[in-house]
């Protein structure tokens, strides 16, 4: 280590003393104006953040930013595929990539390209991190300019659901054709770890005990949907890993738990989930089920099943249900007393009392595809992918309280924070 620098004493000139005195007087005046305190200078107003919701318009290639409460009005829109031409050139020049690109379009995309599946904000609110299934990647977009900060191509040929760590520094993304979850530094896009999953990893959830849960759903785009063909859907399981080391802590195969519960007829492909606030119970949807199940973590068993009504116009042919998801979207109120269910193929959403499992009004909704909780915790917010809008349903009354128009085929809705003065990218 170099020796500390020393400075010889020099006599001060009169002018230097006068300058020092002037600076001291200015400092004392500033101190007096601040009420005699030495608090740090407040951050500029532009550095303040506001709570919003990101809405991913899957077929549109955009994400709408809406208010997180109140009337949920639209604040701005982000183009999540500013590099579309470059990505398409890469795909068209690679026969393998092109085959999978068209496979996504004609499979889970229902004839459309899937340009945004999931999205989160960086801790500073400056960027949006987006998984783009058709481009098999994750990108970070500068919310001021709309430009790409970084890009991470996932293993295989399709990216899917994401989750952000409790401290906001890491993002986990499912690489659905590679049976892998990547965990990335949210600021740099650098991979900090990964782990293997069952077939077609889907939802990811970080829990407060330092674990990361992944639910694999198996094959959902084939027509082998009859109950007796369930074996053809692949390896479906919950993989639980240490969120720091990515070592597997536990593997949960719901097949054995469903059989023990007396429902060997149900699929064990776990779709959206919701933990209770104390993380002692897990509520989850499975393929083809109109309703949900309750799983007790301490006893490792399924304890209750809730069947919800079918829609009057729902086609009974299971092969017509989008990606095997009869119901796809589940959230829980902050106090844990109410569940909100998106009845995707039955065209409604409903709030269910968790103690009694009694549902409230069936709120008409066009192919609702996700359910989350508003910023103030008072409402369940659903995406209506069939009508290109987002609706808020009051947890207390079970009634719709707001609706806002968004882009083409909204799916994932996530709480986020952006700069308080943000209204949309100015370039890019």
C-alpha cells in the first residue's frame, strides 16, 4: 500500500483568507436556511419513483404502463421489440431457429408471434426487463429512450415466465424448450446461476426463506388431451432450489399427492400459484381444471379442492382449451383472506373466500389470462386477453371497479416502479 501523502504547511495570503471567509459565511447562511441541520441535499424530483403496473401485450410487442390503483389509467407504452428487424434477420438465416420461431407462432402463440411474456422493473425504476418468447431471449429496455441495454439469449428456443428476487437484484427466467431456469443480474444481464427443471418450466416464485420455486407444465400444445393420455405430457414437477447456490432443495411431484387426495383423474401440471402471506399454504391451478387446489407445505399434502362453475358457452372439447389452461391466473389478497381466480376458458373472474371457498359474483371477462394485486392491495387486476383490456375487481365486494384499454392480447400484469415524471420513451 503506498504511503499517505503529506503536505507542507504554507502561510495563507490575505486573498486566500478572504476567499475562505466568504465560503464559510455562505456555508453558515445555507445551514441557517436549512433550520440548523446538516441533512443531505434532497434528490431531484425526477429521481422520485411512482408505483405502476406493467401490462405485457403479447401479440402486439408492447407493454402498457398503467396506474397501480384508482382508475388504473394508462400512463405510457413501451415498444419491447425495438430490435425486431435484427432479430428476424437472425431467425430467417437459421433454419433451426426459424423452425422453432414458426412453432411458437403456430403452437402457444395461437397463430401469432409471442413478443412479450413477462416483465419487471429494475430497482432504480430506469429499465424494464422483458422475456420475449418468439425471440428466445430476455432484454433490458431503457424506459427513457426505449433502447436495449442488454440482451440475454436463453438456452433452447423459447423464454417464458420470470420472477424477481425479493431484493430486486436478480431475475429468474424459464427457458421452456431447454428445461432450464436462468438467473440473471437484473442490471447487467449477466447469468449468476441456472438449474434444471422438469419438462417445459413455467412459473417461477421467490419465497422469503431464500428459496426459488419453479413449476414445469409439460407438453401443453399437443392434442393428446384425453385423461388416459396424461402420461404423454412429460415430466411435470415443482423444483425448489436455494436461491443463492441454485442447488436443488426439494422436488415435489403432485401426481402422488393428487392420487393420495383421491383425484388421480386430475393433471399434475401446476400452472399459476399463490402462496399465503405466511407461505405455509400454496394454492395452485392445474391443466384442464376449472378451479384450484390447496396444498399444505408442513404436511406435504393436498388439503382442499375448489371446483368453479363452467361458462355457459365453454366448449367441452378439451383440445380447444388454450395450452391446456382451463383456468390460468391466481392471486391472493394481502391479508390472505381472498383468492382471485381468472377463469380463462369460461370467460369470467371471481373472488373466492379462502376460509369457506365460497365464490363471489362471476365477473364477465373475455379470456382472462392473469390475476395480480393492485398497488393498494384492495383490488385484483386481471388481463382480458380476448378484449384487449385490463380490469380491476374489488376484493371486498367481488365487483368490477375499473377497466382500461391496452394493446393486443394482454397477458402478464406486474407491479413496478418508474420515475415519477415518466410518460413514455422519448426515442428508440
